[in-house]
């Protein structure tokens, strides 16, 4: 595949568009969970105005009263066109897609298709906490195959987990986070090809959460799992929600490899009743017409990633931060600060900065915190200043 790196769009940086007093008027989880004296840099919401094409598409739909039930393949067609232009992936077949309510509910439905109660789902901690919550709630067992010290998939550890997961003839699945949350790791084509070979060798079905795919920074190439050799029986979940800050407009797409089309066909019809029609309109507009906005965002995130590294080096040099190539999340190793298992709790109560605790991310999360850097540079600077004061 030929991948086209993003270029500066010439649009204003959306991360610098909204002052803090305007953001505090929002009523979403990020802005209502903590008191007003707390800077919220935790849950995955960005401090940005929406891309104008998204606003226009939703506004037009509301004026038209177009608020019924979702239909058609416009979302899948927009994603296929975006994938071809952005990632050089021409293999996203619209006929092998299905609209689902959101990525995690789509993950649940895909896992139901390829595993049964009591079967094992392998994950790579530290990883997005809902991987544990949703999998355990659906009566599957979670098996950990921790990332290596370099933050990358360890094929030997993964193979051992696969071997144990299918022992006794049981079915098993691998819930892949690509790009990885919270580390921002972008898995390479070589790594994903190795995953596909191991999955086929052991009969493990791969379900890839690729929600952060549009948020690959600095030209590092995102590789869709279904694009690599041997991934034909894989399933992927994709969405515009993270890239364009649309988590409250719920819709996602399940995408099947050629060898998994029959599995996707077995998904119950009622699953497709859950997505919002207005959300589908918004996501379609983002993918079709919101690319220049996305490029401006990516440039701003690149700047913020560098700023955060500089701020930590100046004010909190004991924190280890390895900038990732994707997402707007920063995984902070705070163990050298001596703040105990949950440094986020200390930063909240002493510094009035809300980060995500590392503990729910599984093995490797102790002594860590996740910081959302999709904020203005002023907010990011103030947050690190407050974190430093929490140590005094």
C-alpha cells in the first residue's frame, strides 16, 4: 500500500479555538464530573469546535427533520474512500460492512460471533479499560499478553497466550487495539502480519479496534489490520468519532475480511437499529469533507506532544513519557515520583488536575496515568504546572 502522510492544511489549529470559560459551558462527562477548579485532562473528549462540514450536515438534517432511522451505505462508502486516499488501502469492501452503535458495542457483537461463553479473549495491557469491562460482562475470560518494555507487541508472549487460550479445543479471540490506547503505538505491517500468522496457526479470531486510526501523527503510517496478508478472517471496528470529536454522536462500522463475511452476515438485524441516523450523517460528512480540519488538528497535536515533552522535562523530569505516533493520549510513567500505585489521585487532590488512573489499564498500569493532550497549549502548560505543585 502507498500511504499519503498528512500535510499542514493552512486551517487554524482547532485546539486553540476555544477559551476555557467557553469549554466550561459544556455539559458532557469531561466537564461535569469534577468541580470547576479542576482542569479535566482525562476522558477522551477534545477541546475543539466541530469541523464545519459536520456542523453543516447535522444542521441541515435537523432543519429537514431528517431524524429517523439509519439506512444505506453512505458511511461505509465515505470510509472506503478515506481509507484509499489516506492509507492506500483499497480493500475496504462496502458489502462487507455493517453499521453498529459504537466501537465497543460493535466489539461485543463481533466477539459474540466468533466466541462463546467461557471462551478467552486475549488483550495487550496496558490497554483501554473497557476491553476488560465489556469482555467480562459478556461472560468471556480476559487473558493478558502484556506489551514489551518498548510498548510494542511481543510475539512470543502473544503466542504463549494464544496457545493457552485454545487449550482443550476452545475457541478464542484476540482483541487488538490498533493504534494502541494508551501508549499511542502504531503497529507496523510486519508486526500485524506476525499477528495474522499466529492467529491462523492457533485458530484465534482477531477483532481489531481501530477507532484511533485517523489520529496517526507526524506521518507515521497507519496499517489497517485487514490489509495485511493472512488477516482475511479478521474483523475490524472503525469510526470517525475519535478523529473528529463525535463520541456523543454514536455510530461505527464493523468491517469484515473476505474470510469473515459469513460471520458478519450472522450479526442480528437488531444491532443495526442502535446507531443514530444523525450520527451516521455526521460521521459521513467528517470522512468526506472534514479532512482539512483533521490535518489542522494533527498539526496541533504534534505541537502539543512536543510541548508536553518539554514541560515534563522542565517541571517533572522524573516522569517518563515516550511520545506515541497516534491518538491524543499521553501515557505517563510516574513511578519514580514515589506517589504510590495511583498518581492520578495525587494530581487530582493536590494539583486539581484530572488524569485517568493507570490502574484500570491492567498489567503495566500501576504507577502510571493517562493524560489527554487535546487541549490548548495554555491549558496544557497550566496542567503541568499544577502537577508539579502537587509534589511540593
